[in-house]
C-alpha cells in the first residue's frame, strides 16, 4: 500500500503534518458517481428494484434505497459537511432538492459501459451523461428563475463542489465470474482505470476541480465471495479470498497512479485518494477492539455460521428451499456485525470507516505534496 500523510485544512491553507489531524470538508455541493456503496436510492428509482425490509431498519426505520440497515459512508460524510443527504438523480418523486448536490450512483454499476447482459444499465459513462444533462438543465432553469436556487445548485457550485467517485468493485467482481482466471482479471485492470481517468478528465473539462476518489474495499472478504470462491488454498489468515483481494490491491495501486498523473497533467485540479481498502481490512482484522463480534458473517442472511449466507435467498426474503420455507432474517444486533447482507456493510461499519476518513490518516492528497509544513 502507499504511504499516506494526514492532512489538516486551516483557513485557506493546507498543511502536511506528521501526525493524525482531522479533515475539514468544506464544499457547497457534492456530485457523486458510483455503485451500491454510495447509492442512496438510484437503483430503486431507476429500475424499481425491490429493496425490502429489513433494509433501512437501524436508522431510517424503513427501506431508504440504500443497501444497508442504515446510513452509508457518504451519508456520514455529508453529515460532516453539514449538508443534507444526497438525493438520487433518478428519483423524481417527492420534489427532491438538489441545491447541495446530486447522487448519480446506482447499485450494480460498473466502470465499463453496460451491455445487454449487464444487471445495471447505469454504468459510469451513463452517469456522466446524466450529470451533464443535469448541469445543463439546472443552469437553463436558473437563468429564467432565480427562485429555483432553493432546489438546484447555483452555477458556482459546479466548480466549487466536490466530485466524489466510488466505483470499480463490480467490474472486478463480475470479471472473476466471466474471465475465470486471476491473470485475466488483472489484465483487465488497465482498461478499468483508463475509463475512470477519462471520466475525471471530461468532468475537469466541464469545470470540476475538486475530486475525491475512494479505492475499492477488500472484495475477497465479502461473504458471497468467500462462499463462492473460498477454497482452503485460496484463503488468507482472516478467511478472505486471496485472489480477489490481490486484484483489488492492484486496481487500487493503479487508481492511485491515476490520481497522481491527473494532477501532473492538470495543475488546477485537487484530488484526494481515500484508502477504503485499508480501513475496512483493518476493521475486519481487529474487530473485537471496536465491539464487533462477527467480522465476516452476514447479519441479514440464511445458513448460520460461519458466513450466514446463501446465494439462493436475499436479505428479507422468504423462500421454499428444498421443501422447507425459510427466511433470510436480520441479526439481533447489527452493531455487532461488519457485513449486512453478504455484499454490503452495516451502518456500524460504515460509521467506523467514515470516522477514520475524517481523521485524515487514510487519505492521500498528492496536490498538497509541496505544501508548507506547519512548524
């Protein structure tokens, strides 16, 4: 992994410090692109995806469009910025406000363009098209009626805002099913990061300057992946699948290079690379220190220990399996579990990661490399 330097933002200056210091996120708006790790309702709105209880039970007390029992990492970051939770671009019901940003992320999205076999049509390139239409339409409406600033971002927000990107996990995930070998998956990674870099560049050309990039988490530690690929000779000391975590690490290193190269080519850009992988792996490996009892098992699932996951029945569903009527129920205490449904993290785990992000100790901002040191 790369060496990160914690950051402190004070007034208009940023200082690189040798100790942990909190990040202060101060942006008027956020525009987010990604998959289910940051989807706040896009897939439910765009495809009428049946996200049923007990999803949302911990915080929203009902399904909220999030693949979680409560809040996601992005929700906690929005709270830290004292901004409302992001409304999904695809949700038109309930007069949603986009004054402080918009969420284009949808569950199942990929960097590579979707095709006829894709689960989700809203890949990264389509999310970008949606953003450009959103921006054009918002500015056109605001030019006619300034009162709409209560619902749409002001023109300056598009340059001053934060552009968050958290995508790529599904590309790696599906590649292991379709390409079969780890070698073939690794060969795909340059194409993935190239697609991400291209998207960042066209956002920059449209006026974006502040980029916030999440790397991908330890894919091999998801219960679904362990259940499918977890043979004894392919498991690490934590019980995670080696091949998937190796691929995630290669992707992350190249993604970090993209951020560095991006800044070298575009000096007006700001780019913060956030090491989600290390934070989640640290939580899994040291979970008892933070009150978690189950590092790998799904809270909401079926099958019992060690993974409580069965691919035939999703969280909250009741089915006839082999002549028996069974239900994938939630655990009694979601705060004791890191994983929610075999694929996603619990609110408790998301809060843990968000708190670590805000320390600044897992973020790398290469654009600050030449900033003055605080003495």
